[in-house]
């Protein structure tokens, strides 16, 4: 049993923590667990909130606000690791938490007893933005009108705003804590084009608030009441709508294409999707188990000299900005590929210890109730030299294919071999200009060979989510890919 002096010391520590986490009920819960005989106690807390707005036919169709909180309790019971999950820590749920902790003691043989936190730190940047719902809705309606004013635009299937924030806290039995947050504001517009019997669809997504989210003072609040902010947001959304409408128009009357090897320009969103799928090739456990196409190629040339791929958790280009991972290890900026050379492996604490290198700050939970895995924050593909406009990429091709969409990535792309075989669609490139739409063809190759064949890198980066990571990529021009068509 804890002495009154010990309880008072914990209460004093908790008062400091409460200013950051604002949940004084945690004090009593952590004390109570200790009194039940549990040791090495650690609490993982995930608090999430979401705002979602969608317009259609010039009306606000959906407006949702939600928030949730999940607690993951880890401890040692009679020297063995145990774990329990709960959505609250009220008196009524405590007995169930204890029952689950005791039942799981020794069950999770691959998990280690939690380590204490050396020093309390709060890395949160207060990312949440109090929006003006009416202003956001009006901007979305303006974007819908903008899309429908474009040639052949038939219907705006989706015009949505999404704002998300997650706060993560690690708290140990001594009331030491680490706190961090993550969040984004994004917009998605999907437009249907129609001409006679031909129908095509294009989707564009963008970050609606790329600046002002660097971690800073806790009083660094944000709002949407500035006219400049509203105008900037409207420009972003309307720009996405115009591009979605134009891409949909370009996809009309698609035809088949003859099989062969063609020079290829891969659109930014497709290159981001490819890059995201092959991120696990950089994960330490996959390299050690030889389930990565990069196994044994550390510090070797696996891409062209132009190619740079780096993880940058502090970049405004991406949506995933953290200061610590889910194990409490500080994140860092690191090059995965530099001048096409495989530079760094991504480790969580377990895989890093096995490799003798330690964690690289890439220990993340794929789901709040899952064990720690490996993932990344913002992964950015860029050029080591100059970049080119889309027009310059196209002008470099006399006869080729501009790929705007791929399908079957999960089944058709192997991270173990690096091979891929994917259904694709896009447009012909004829004498440096976009031609008619083509579809129902398959592109095949190997991701490392594709990296080596990159000849030009664009200046038009966009983001795409890949599990927990945010992948940012511009369009690229590659020397060639095998195409299976007619």
C-alpha cells in the first residue's frame, strides 16, 4: 500500500501534468492500480476529434463532429507483461480492467514490460482550428460551381472538408509523461465528366492548411475568422475543383493501347501511391527477415542519381507531423534514399535493438489497440537537382503514356520482390502533348528498376496517405515501362 506521503508526492506531480493533459482523474486510477499489486504501469492515451463537412447540389449535406478517447493500460503482473483496453477509467470500469490485465499476464510473449519515462515533456502544438462552418460551406459550394462551369463537367460527386486531430500521451507510474499531437485539414473534390455515352471520373485532394501548424506555444491558437484565411481556403478548394474537372474531361472516350514498352510520365498522385505501398521495404523487421526487396542493399545504388526520398516529420508539405513516436522516442528527419543510394533503415525500439542500432523514432501503432509496429511520418520524394513543370515532362516524350490512375496495388505489388503488375489508365502522349484517353492496360516492372529509370522529376507535389504515413510526391518521367494492352 502506498503511504500518505507517497500519495501526496504523486498528487503534486500530477498537478504539473494536469496543466498539460487536464485529466486529474488519472492520479487516482494510477494509484489504485499500484494498490492492486501491478508494477511497471504505463498508460497510453489516444484522444481524437473530427469535423467533417460535405456539400452537394449547393446544399450542406453532412456536418459531423465527433470525438473519442481510448486508454491502453500496460503493466506487469507477477513479473509478466499484461495489457487491457478501455474507453473510460471510471470506477465502474476498473474491475473489468483489472480482470483483463490479470487474464493477459504472460499471453503477449513478444511484448516487453514497459519502461519508465525519464523526463516529462509536452510537444503538443495545439493543432485544432476553430472553423467558421458557414465560411467553409460557402467555399465548398463555390468550388462545386467552379467545377460545373468546366467543359463536359456533369456532376460533382464529392466536395468535402475534413479536419482531424489526435493527441497521444504516455504516462508512467511515477506520473512522468510525454504528450504529442497530430492533425490536418484536407479537402477532396471528385468530379464526373460526361460526353454522350462516355463517362469519366477524377478526384483531387489537397491540404487546406499547410502553414501555421509547427509546434509552438500552447497559446498559439488558430481560427478561421480572418478574411485572408477564408480567401486562401477558397482558392485552394476551387483550384482542386478545376483540376478535378479538367482531369475528368481528359478521361472521356478512353480507348485501348497496343502492348509494348513506352516512355512514361507518372502523375504525382500515382507516384505517391506507389511510393507509399513500397515504404515497408525500408522497415527494419522486413529487412532482417529478408521480406524486403532492399534486403542486403544498404548503402547501394537502388535508384537514379536524381532521386531523393526522405522522412521529414516537420515538413508542412505533409499531414503527419509528430515530435515523438508512440513509444515516446523522438522522431527525426532522415534520408531513405540520397542520390538514389539506400541510406537509412526505419526501426522501432524492438527491431532497432535487434539490429544493434536502436530506435529511429518510427515505432507507431497501426491501430490504437494494436502492438507497436513500424511506420513513418511524412515521406517526401524530391529531386537532388532541378525540377520540371508538367509541360516540360510531357514535352520530353515523343510517344508515350501519361498514367493518371492505377488499381490492384494491394494484390499486384510485392514489397518482398519489388515487382508490380497493375491495371492502369491515363492518356497518350503524342509529340509532347496530352492525347486521347487510354484504359484497361497493365503496367509491369520492379520498383527499384523504376527508380533507376527516372529521368525527370516534377515540381507539383501532392500528398497521399499510406497507412499511418503521409507520402508526398511530384510527377516523374521514367524511361519506360512494359505495357500490356491490345
